[in-house]
C-alpha cells in the first residue's frame, strides 16, 4: 500500500553530522534570506572617444575634442552643450563627385550610410516646368568617417557613375490623367522609414509628383501614385509596391475620401510637405501636408490644398489606415491648415521633457516656408508646429512657437519657397530655396542655411537677445554653400558620422548634403555640397545652449556571451563649476533590457511604470540635494541605488542632461566617458548528476544521489546558491509509494518546484526529506547525499528504511529538488528539479522490487541528529 503523505514540514533539520563526515554545517534557519550582495565585475567603457559619442543622439549638445591633455582612463572626446549661431561656412565644401544627371526638384532620403536621390527634373523650360524627368533612383554610399562618397565598382544600370548606382523606378498607372505606365517625375515627396524587424534596411515611400509624357493628352500633370521601394541590408532596392489603396486621397463634394481607384474624379498632388514621425510610443506615421494639384483634363486645372492626411506604417513596411483597418484607403484626414500651402518644408522633431520629475520623449512637426498661392505670388512667413499624439498620431497645431520672457509668441521668418529643411540636434536648418514671390523663383535662389534652435518645450529660442529666432539669412555674410552656390529646388539629407577612434582634432556627429537643384538661370545642376554638423565648431559663436540632452545608442552588454548583471555605472565629467555657474551639472539616467539577439531602440518597453524593469532609471552620485554629479569620477553601485532589484541586461542605453546656469552662456559641462561594471548574470542550477535506488539480494540497500550546481554546462553562467539567495538551506524530497498491483504504477508524477510555496510547505507525496546547506553549492560543485542524511518527512526523525521498505513489493521512488524554490534558480533551472532532464514532464521515477526487508545498517554508522522546529 502507499505510504501516508504529510502536507507540511513540521521539523527543520539544521545540522547533519556523521562519524565519517568532515563537513560541519552551520545551524541557520532556512527562512532567513539575505539581501543581494555586491560583487566585483569588469568595466565596459561605452563612450569615451569622439567616435563613440558621435554615434549617439544629440539634443542641444555636441561632440567635442576634449580634453586637450587626456588622462587615463579618458581619451580625446566629450559631449558638451552646443554653440548656437549661424553656420560656419568653413565646414562646407563641394563634393568631388556629382550626380549622374543634373536634377532639380528631386527628393533625397537617407537610410544608414546610403543616400537616395529620387527621380527629378533633368530639363526645365522657361516657365519652370519640367519637360523631362529621371526614371531612376540614384543611390550613393557614404564613407561615414570622411563624408566622401564610396566608389561604385559596378553601376547598374546606366546612367550610374562612379559614386551612384542607378535603380530603375517601376512604372505604374499615374492616375486619371494618362492611361500608360510612367516612372519618371519631379516635385514628388519622399520619406525613408527604417525597418524595425527583419533584415531589410528600410523602406522609401514616394508620394505624388509632376509627370510629363508626350504620349499623354496633357503633358504635365500631378500623379496620385504612392510607391514603396524596399531597401535591403546592402542598400539595394529589391522590390517595388504600388497598391491602389495607397494612392493619394481626393475628397468628394462632401469632403470624404474617394476610395474607388477607378473614379474619374481622382486627382494627383505635387509639391507636398511630407514628413515621417516615429513616436515615443513606437508608432510610425507619415503625414502629407498641403500640396498642389495640377489636373489639366479636369474642370479646375490647378488647385492648392490646406488638407492634412496621414497614414501608419506597420512593422512589415505596409501602409495601414491609422484608425480603421477596414477602410478602403490607408489615409485618414486630420484638421486643415489655416491656409493652403505648397513647396514648403515639414520637419519631424523630438525632445525630452520633464513630467512629474521624469523625462519623457515628445514628438512634433515644424512647418516652414512655401507658397500660399498657386503661382507663389504670396509666400508663407509664419512658423507653425504640430504636437503629435504618440499613440493615435493626431496633430495639435499652434503658431505659438517661440519663447519669450513671459510666455510664448508667434514669429515670422524670411519667406522662401521650393525650400527644403532638416532637423538635427534640436536645431532647424532652413535650406536654400527662393526668396522671391514668383514661380519658378530662380532669381531668388539662395546659398544660405538659416538656423534656429528649440528647447524641450519645442519653443524656438531668441539667439541674439533681440527677438531673432533664425540666424544666417544674410546672403553676403551668412553664405554657407561654396560657389557656384545659389540653389532653388535642391534637396538635403543627413548621414551619421563615424569618426576614427584616434581622432584628436574636432569631428562631426553627422554629414549634411545639399544635392542638385536649379541655379540662378533655372537650370538643373549635378552639384553636391557637404558640410559637417554636430560639433563644437559648427558655428563661430561662443554662446552655448543653456541645457541639453545626449542619448547614447543602445549598446550590447553581454559578458562571455551571456546576459550580464549590472553592478555599477561610472562616468567622468568636467564641471569646473565657476562662481557664475555654481549649479553646472550632468544628470545621468539609464535603462536595461534582456533581448533576444538584438539591441535597438524598439527593444525597450517605454512604460515609465515602477514595475517595468526596462524603465528609465535615475542615478545620483552627488550628496547635494540639488546636484547630480561630482567633478571628476562618479560611480553609483546599483545595489545601493536599487537594493531590491537585480538589474540584468543584454542591451542598455543611457542619457545625460547637461545643465548650466544662464549667467555664463560661454561655458559647458563636459561628459568625458561613460562605463558600466558588469558580471555574468549567472544563476544557480541544481541539477541531478546521479539518482539511483539500489537493492541487494532483493532488499533495499541504498539511495545514491549526487547534485551539482552547473547552469548551461558553463561555470561562467553559474552562480553560487548562497550568493543568489542568501545563507541557509534547501530541501530535497523523495516520494516513495508501494504498488498494490505490480503492473500498475503507484506514483506517476512528482510535483515541480513551486515558487509560491511557503518555506514550511512540503510536497504532498513526500516520504523522506533532507535539508542541504547552500554554502557548498558554489559554481560547478557537486554534493553527495548519504543514506543516513534522510529524515522522515512526517516527523523529522531519522528515516527508518526497515519500515519504509519493510513490506515486500514493487516501489516507485520520485525526487523533488528544492520544492520551496529557495535556491535562486530561474525557471530554466527549476524545470529539471524532478529528474535529470526537463524533457521528462512528470519527473524521473525509479522503480525497485523488494522481496525481503532491507539489510540492517552497521551500528558504526548510525547517528541520531538534532532537530529544530520552525
């Protein structure tokens, strides 16, 4: 018959001693678990050189060549607050390469280290209309260390050159204006969307444009095409998609989007303000703002739009309706602009705001320049901003975009059309274009790039203390582009810079390219201008931003290819708090995640909840209640900052807020390096080396049990049981049951460890138990349990094997290691605590047949051991 099963562990065995034993075990109550202990790990310096820092994301901060005389462990390279002022023309030059064709009104986008120049006008008539367009996307690869173009060894197809590969744009039905497939266009808009999953680099979306074909009844017209080019990891375009449901929307007489792709009322669009936003909630939206529609075959041949449409990009690079998945179009309409607009520029921006004491990323769109009349006889001089809802994508517009001493205000800027723009490092770059109110405007072509800077509330800052928010508009004193320099209808893009590790002179965080465009004679050009941005000498001004943020790139923190336990964060700063800047400071925050083979922004859970282990965490090395960092070396032991959490990571990211008092705007605190101390995030794993029940001449003779602490067959991945869970002990239980029918098992499974079980809980089936000390279970150590270590699970007395196996019959014996989950194992370790392998879902059960009582134990090894009640 089966033996009785106790339900609780009434006695606690705390000392095990035998005459032949050489190990004396401490008498420590099992329920006492000490707090996590600090350990000594190895330092991984994350950012130190200019090359390291240049890979991050800047908000009113720059990479600098500091210190001038580095000392260990620091090298040349730092982050400091950005200078604010007009661009330094000495940072700009004409690229040694040119476009394969002269192009104007050709959008340019970037993905990684690649630039993509999309179609564009190759010939323009005296009225400013394109009469031939490129059928290609030209792709250039950038040497990110120098900003130069990488030589192409095999351009395909023609007309690529030694700097650009040529990819043929897939022809498609352009809409109701023509019934043949056309590829080339000018005045289209384009955005690049980096891939968040898979191996592709990303996607290029091309929206609308002006098409010209002599086989069409009307030569120049706007198309409603929306095309996607898929870009692989090598920067090659591998596929094109042009679904009808993606076509640019036309509104019917009721203001509703026409969803019938065959409708003769569908129109096209050109000269859009198009912008892509990846929000802090991880959503990807594309916004189409305003635009011009040229439809010669329809009643109204030209129209200018105040409309704002948007669509969402899913993780597979497909466009979807942002609010209604069953809609017949991927576009949704938002509130109109207060005036129609075309040929301006829209810029996606983000910044870090403090809410409730915690930094939060916010997203917005700035809208600048453009024409408010079809023929550009009236130009937009206002600056408008739309705040982006990170979840829904909805926009909230305002013209209150500038900071004043008492609040906010609307501002006017120099009017420009056929202008382009970029945002980097909380700056707005307003690039080339025409300043005259006519079309095509070549006579007003410019060579300047006015600059503005915005704070964490997306408010433009007064850069001269005279209510001037954009500087660099003077065509003589502020010219940026080298001669021959004036351009209208040019395009611009940024490529991240990767400076050499050993650089001692000033480097840049990014390269800016101004590409193509028409000259003052309205002729397309093939010229490319390049300039460096994101450095301490980007401008010639000595005035600094009052504060700013620096975000590191997410970086892997594996240790011996295993998940790491983070022990400490270390950073070195030069604060040099002068009397005019007594509160100059640097505040550090970090977040950590355990990922599966990747380390990127989208791997982190953005929730600020205190229960989210991947949340941003603030650390403070300065005992002063106002300050965060000490001048020089700073170190925070994470066990002190977060005593109840063991922070593990395969990937982490940090951000630093640089702060100065407004009294001395020429000063900047400097972040010189950042490091993390770490060890393998090892866990104990108590595995069963040997478990056997032996008989001798039909009698029970021995329980052979050897346990080992070894995880993943790696000492580096294994942690001491005591270090993981504190001193004390843990139980091993045997479930022993005699069969009533020799052919029918009496024990078919044993319970798994239960992390929710209390310290006194006992498996219901337990017959005998042994408490083992945690101390001997260091990484790789084995431990053998002797026969006379076992006690009766019901009363704590030494196991009486004569009674347990005294009745002849067939017995089933199962084992449960650490039922109360007291050793600090993770789920993987607990899964094998019922036998040698997790593949045995019911545990390992041994079976013996007894025909006679057990052989009596020799008197010499019988020992009575003390017991203690819980």
